[in-house]
C-alpha cells in the first residue's frame, strides 16, 4: 500500500469517528458525568464547611459585588448552555438511532419538541404532557441552580474560644483581697471615678429602654459594665491608674481557622463572671432624732475673696455609738449638693447587706432622703462582643452587651469596697456649681412618667450601675500587667484564683457555603437534565442495531437541511397528512416511518420511508 493510500485511509477513519454517530454519545456521557460529579462534590464540600476566600479576594468581592455576580451568572449561563446543547443532541441522537427501525411519526415529532426544548401540548396523553413540561422547566432552571451553587456568599465562620479570668469568688482571692485592703481603695481610682456618673446613667437608661452607651478603657458598653472585665483577644493599654497606662494581657485563645478580612464584622459571645448587687431603695424621713440619724453640716468659708460653703453629712447608724462623717465637699452658698453615707453591714435571712443613705439639698432637694439596701453578688453572664464599624473604629470587637444575670451568689467581701467607690464618685462629682450624679438622677426623674416609685427605681438602678463599675475596677487592677498584687509581688493571676471562660467567635468573610435545602433544590434541575441525557444515550447504545447503514449514521434530525433532504427523497409519497391549519399533535399517531434507502430516478439516497407500505 502506497503512502498516499495510507494517508487517505487514515483520513477516512478519522473523518468516520468524527461523525455525530461517535462524537455525540461520548461527549454526552463524559461532559454530563463530569457536571454531575463536579456539582455534587462541590456542594458536599461546601455544605460540610465553608471555604473562605483570602482577605484580598474577600475585599475585592465586597467592593465589586455586582461585577462578581455578573461574572458568576455568565459562567452559570455558559454551563447551562453546554448542558442544554448536549441534552438536545442526546435526544436527537436517540431519535436518529430509533429511525433505523419502524417508529411512530408522533414519537419523532415528540422527540423534536422535547429537544427544542419545549413541551407536548396533547391533553390526551397527560403523562407525557406533565413529563415534557417538567423536562422543559428543568432545562430552563439550570442557570438558577448553577448560579446558586457558584455565587460567593457572606459566610460566618464560628470558632471556639477558651481562656480564664480572675475568680472573685475564689476563697484564696477573698483572703488576698482582705490582705490588700489598704492598697486597693477607692482613692486609687480617682482619675477614672468621673466615669461612675456615666455608669449609673447607662444602667438607668437600659432599665427604661433609653439609648445610652458607656465608654470606658477602650470598650463601649450598651448597658453598664455588669462588673466584667472585657475579654482581651489582643493586648490593649489600660489607663485605670495612670495616664501612661499599662497593658492588659491576652487571656483567651481563639481556635480560629480563618481570619476576618479588614472591614468585615467580627463578634463573639463569652460566658463570664460578673459582679452586681440586688438594690432596693425606699424614701424614708431621717433627721437628727431618727434611727439612723442624719444631719447636714455646713460652714461658710471665704477663699480668695469669695464665699463658699463646706458641707458634709453626719450619720449615726443603728448599733453604733460613734457618728460617721462623709467627705467634706465645697458647694454653693445654698448648699446645692447630693450626699451619701453608708451604714455597716447587717444581716437578714442569712444574707449580708449594706444600707446606703442618699439625700439632696438646695437644687437637689427633690431627691428626698432615700435608704438603699445593697446585697453584693457574683453571677455568670452571657456577654456579646461586636465591632460595630458604623459606630466605632477598632481593630477588635469592643462593643459589649451583657445579658441580665439570673441568680448568683452573695459576695459580701466586696461590699465595703463597692460602696466606697460609689461614695468617692459622689464626692468627685461635686463642685461649687452642683453635683454631676444629682444632675443625672434629676434628669431621669423629670423625663420619666410620674409615679410613686420612679425616684426609688431610678436610684436603685443608678446605684447598681456604679457598683458594677467597681467590680470592673477590681478585675482590671488585678489583671493588668505590673500590678504586683499577688503573693511574692507577682502580677499574673495564679491558677488557684482563676475561673475558666468559654465562648464562640464569629468571623465574617466571603466564600463558598451552601444552605442544604437551597443547594439541593438548586441542583435538581441540572441533575435531571444530566441524568436524562446520560440514560438516553446508554439505553440507545445498548439497544441500537449494529448493522446500521453507514450513510444513516450521518443523519442529524436537528439539521433542517437533513430533514428536508430525508423528506424529499420520495419514500413518503403515499403518506397522507392533513393541511397545515388542520395538523394536530395526534394527526400522525398512526403514521410509522423509518430512515432507509429510497430508490429514485437518479439512483438511491437516504430518506424517510413510510414503514407501513
């Protein structure tokens, strides 16, 4: 055999196997199988856990959301177009192979209609009507399914958090706190005591559902501090005791798989130990003759040619022989001041409590003498942290909302300190022009509906808020670096004074993740199309004739020229079909045709033959 003949034979073989007879089934089986494997594998992976983008890609997505959506839709449309094209070719391939034998013309027309894609409109065959309609919907819903699967989404990645904090209830800490009583006093916190007024005001606002935020030591509290020390996921400086400050150590570990890109929301929830108090207040007329007795002492002094009033409160508590005097404060000549005094702990029902006496004079006389019973307690709180970027600019979640605690255990060893912080804050907030605490309380009373218990309610919430701040003071001082308060001058919380904290860290980013119902529902249409295509080809390959004429194999029922050529071959000259305007779906149900050799004047050619002749 010459080289030229070899090339011609090779070219003929290549041309043969490039025909639709061989290419279509291979393409349908390979591509639709790959589509099924890819889509369901991708869905399974992204359902089991999110796949996060890199920080750069996530930021680019956030800045170009519409463009990314457009690109994903184009990709989904391209995949859908490929799938639909192969679905159509699979149906036409099956019709072409069926035409080697007798087949109803109605079946051929139905195949062309479904491959359209369209649906059969014959009401006499409801099963095929519904089946073809479902196929039509599946073909047209593919883009929606692929778009749902491939579109990146905002995902929240949750991670466990574990750590520790100071255990105020630890017996060892109680003993240490008593030992350090002379070192840790309210006076130590003088530079930050003005925030006590804000803490009380925030607590009252929360009680009456009024908007208010307490800002303290790099954190913002939607309520009062609840006596917690904010979780430190990175070192922050604390200016509790000095202007230059010291660092707060990291006390929690985040088992984080992916970091949230800059600008994306981050939040976490922690279970923490808080400090608060049960506070009940009641108005009570007290004077020098009552028990307890109360006397306002004042003296006018001339300083720098100006008359000022020095005032203080004298209190004689029950079962006490010596009177107590509040810190003297400078006031206006009319003694516009808000005073407070405390009687030592009492016990009732097995619980220790303190009576805090509050009274106003001058501009604050509306704050009638009130006795507040205080029961300090420690409880466990669920604390939510977020980084509300619309309100704050911070590198870590510093917006805190602590839930109301339920229950708790009494903490009388903290009572004296907590009340001393309140009284010191009262003194710091007093000046010759008035009292900041008194102004805040009167502002709430005047703004709220009148009622017999409004003043008592406002005062009890206000006192509670300030007492909770004292718990935050303690935790901060005993936790910050270089505090030197622990045995041997150590500044690290020893294991016997720790309590475990735990929570859930939520980092927001962009990536692939699927909601199970939506993902499975979205893949129904693409899966139906692929399965129909694959099953059709497999069935036809298993049942087709092996001796199909070579020319038949090139017939493509989707090609209009092929159809015209086959119909004009002359093999259906005796077939009677109604005029166009009278043709219906069932007009050809009794006509059976096949594809074969038709003899004509110019010789034989492939065309449609009336199989019933």
